[in-house]
């Protein structure tokens, strides 16, 4: 028993954490199954297993106007539930019990989430109006539930919740409506859960009892409910709003017999508990199937977001290879610094004289490496922002065409179709960190070698900018005179770096700098993509797997 209780509690906790966010096919049914499972575990299975000897609860349910309240009053021997022509009549469910059992139904674990009222009855709401009557045998509670087909939709959920909390159902229909679809949907739940079931067909025309009983018995048998107790009441006058005593004598006898016979009572409880627990795996399967469908849909949405952001990164990489970052100010400033044949000759003629003459070239004039570096920053920031904007817009447009995507976008923050508001700040900071790492590469490569002397002619920053230029040394994206200038600029940078470090070291430095930049750009775009991933949190197969495992533990404990 304790193992089953622990397994049910674990399953209950996992069900409580399930969110079927997407409005996909089957999601509504799965949400209903989840809600009913939670209700039944809380309202019936846990309290019943903790107090197996507690009074029985018989829920009287059925269609609008079937006579549930009249039957409740008749069985209680007093007007405890309002009957009338106004529909729905039962707006607040009424639970009537023997005075000796009032404490259990008022304070016990059954239906713990529903507030209790006595005395003045609330007009409406999800609550229990608890009343007592000596006409109800000790050990039994009768609960007059709202209509299963009420025009008030909230009553549907409440009726289902109350039926899930029952040890037995006393289902009421009429001779005119017993073949309706809605009652059979609820009776199918009784079959699935092996709930003890009594069916009352009310308002049978005089002389038609045998015929209707036979037909209804055949229908019940065809639906796997052949062991249900079947009762019929003919149309009659209702003095004091209740049936004459003999009209419900067989129902009264059945209920009193269950309470009086300890073995029959124990068998009924065992059957209902065992059947309800046995029904859990199949019901959980429907929830997990919906969860897996949601996870599959989420995977498609997640993959689309990744695809567009990966494409954006690939586009940036192509732009870096094309040399487009060397446009305009970058070319002009760098030519001013190293693009003259005179300075290149000095670098190549010798370390000492190159150092002295390079100093004289720059003495008294502003060093333009900062201008070139700043323009590189600006060009790269613009490239990142445009690529992120394009990725965001493409992702939004793609999601709008996929199941579940439009729903998630409708609930998302505004501005998801463009790059995040803080991208400019983050990209600027990341690019500055990259530039600093390039300078540190230059410093580390120079060390205490002769290269230190060579770097002095341009300064560490100047050589660092030369290395940045080398990273973007392709010219496929430039045309005309600008391409020629870029080619010359790249050649000048390569010559500077080779003169300072040597050809192999230059290749290694350029590769390291490029890989470092790529990793930083990946980090920026992961943050951009994460805005979409955050909308899909919890939509994965892990939840379904954990839920299925918990249901399996319940089934094993029920053996």
C-alpha cells in the first residue's frame, strides 16, 4: 500500500508540472486527461488509500433534467437538493450524509480542494454544500453532481471531477434520452476505470419498463458495462417533490446493502480503486503522446531558428572572406600608416634603421592605427547587426508557417522579428575584447625576440591592426579601384607582419585570430537564437519519458 501511495504521489507531482502549451491536434483531450488524472489522484485515490475504511461516496450524475436532485432527495428522505425546472438546477453540488459521517465529509481528504459550506447554500461555484440526513445510512455519502451536459461549461469540469472522486456512480438518464451521445462518453470512463456503476433510467412511460430495460441492458453490454446495476422508474406524481417510497425501493436496497455488507463494501472499494489505478497507464499514454507531439513540433521550430542563425553566421564568415570590411576609412587610414613603399623598404632593409626612420615618419603626426581599428570595429558591428536582423526576421516568418509557431509568437515579447535591443552593446564589447586578444597575440609572439625591435617601428597596436587586416585579407567583395586598394592594403599588412614575425608565424597568428573571432560571433548569435529557444522551454521528450516512467511505477505497485 505504501509503495502504491508513493508511486501515485510521484506521478501526481509530475503531472502537475506538465504543460501542453501548443494547441495541436489532440492537445485539448490530453489536457482533459491530465486534469482528470490529477483530480482523481487528489480527490479519490490518495484519500481512499489512506483511509480504506472511510464512508463510501456515491455520486449521482447524469444529463440535464434527468431527475438527479429528485432522486437524491428521495433517497435522503428529505429535501436536501433543490429540484426544479430552471436549468441547470444543481449549481453547487450537494453532499448529503448521515450525521455520524459529517466529520469525514467535512474535514476528510475526499475532494480536498473544494471549499465546504453548510447552512445557507451558495448560489454557485466550485464548492460542496454538506448537509446531513438520518435517512442516509451511516457509512454512505450521496453527492448530487452538476449536469454533465450543462449549458454552463464550468459545470462539465466539475461534474467530471466529482465523478472521478466516487466509489460508485449512480448514473441517471431518462427513457427519452438514454441513447444520447454525451451520457455514453461518461459511461465509457466508468468502463475504463472499472468504477462500480448503477444506472437509473427515469420517467419510463407506464408499460414500457421491460422493453426499455432490455434495450438499455443490451447497449450497456455492448459497451462492456454488462455488470452495471440497472434500475428503472416509471413516470409518476411527485408528492413533496420526491418519489413514492416503492419507486426507488430497489435502488435504496442496493445502496443500504453495500453499506451493511462488509464484504460487499470491501469488494466495491477494491474494484473501484484497482480499476482506477489500472486505468492510469493508458490515460497517461494519451498525455505522453501529446507531449511527444509537442516536443516534435518544438524540435522543428528550434531547428528552423538554428538554421537561420547558422546561416547568418555563415554569411558573416563569407563577408569576412570577401574583404568587404576593408572598405572606405579602413583602406584610407591603413594606407596612410603602412601603405607607402618608403616604409615597407625601411622595414625590409634592417631592424635598427627601420626602427629609427619609422619613428621619424610618425614623429609629430597622429598615428592612424586607431582610426583604422575604429573603422574595422564599426564595419564589423554593422555586419553583425544586419545579419542578426535578417536571421530574426527569417525565423519569425518561418515559425508563422509551422504548427504552433504563430501561437508562440503571439505570446512572445515584441520585437522578436529583429535583433535584440542590447546586441549593439554586446557586439561592441565582444569585438573590443577580440581586438585586445589580437594585441595580446602580437605581444606574446614578439616576446623577447628580435621581433620586439621590429614592432617598435609601428608599435604593438600598429602591428595588431596589421594582423586584423590580414584576417580580412580577401577581396572578393570589392570591385574596381577599391579592390585594387584593398589588395595593396592586404599585401602591405602581410609584408609588415612577415617582416616582424616571419611567414609561418604570420599564418599561425592569422588563423588564431580568425578562430577567436568566429567563436565570439558564435556566442553572440547563440544569445540571439536563445530568444526563440526560450519560448520552447519544457517542450521536449524528457518530460514525456519521466511521466511514462512514473505511470509504469504505479502499474507495478498495483500488481
